């Protein structure tokens, strides 16, 4: 019975005889969880309204950018200039209240507008640290290297 109640969404299962404080604590936890759930639902509803206010082009841009495509790739896919995509992306981010690309990705995840294609990475650049080989009398330095994922050294895209 306890397992069934917990699976159905019960906060806690209290055995008789119930101590007053335990009952009050369970009610308090339940009310807090419900408050948080309602707050998240309100935020999601607000985001959905803002997303619905976007133009079709802005929605397409958000979907493709949050898949991990660069502005240039989005522009090629939609058949418009890169400048247009930058403008659409900027307008969409302002309308959605996103301050950065990670914010936009979180919003898209919340709304379910990102495609869940396997093998797609949102990381455009991979940063790694390597130790340089030095003579024994010199201290070892750490050198930061950037490796662009999906691009060649000359900057062209790997397809």
C-alpha cells in the first residue's frame, strides 16, 4: 500500500499512530512541492506564449541553432543570408528572454522544440589541456588548445 501511494505522488507515507509534528512536516513538504510545481508550470506557460509570438523564421532559427548548427549552416539550410539569421536569432533571443546560447538551449529543451537527433553535439568547440614537454630543469606549463569540432584547420566545414 505504501509503495502504491508513493508511486501515485504521495509525499510521504505515515504509519499510525501519527505524531503531530510528523504530519505537519509532511503537509508542509507537500505544499512546498506543489508550490514549486505550479511555479514551474506558470514559467513554462509564459515561455510557451513568448515562443508562440515568434515568427515562423525565428522558430526555425531557434530550432536549428539549438541543434548545434552555426549561423552559416542555418542560413544555408534555410536559403537566406547569414546576416538574416543573426538578426532572427537576436530577435528570438530577446523575445524569449535568453541572454546567451545556453539560455536559449534550456528554453528550447523546456518547450520541447529541439530535435533529439542522436550524435548531434551542442558543443561547437572542444577545449583541452595538454602538458608541453620541457627540459627537466624548467617547470611544466599547461597550454590551452582549441580544437574546432566539425571544422578543418583552414576553417572549412567537415561534412
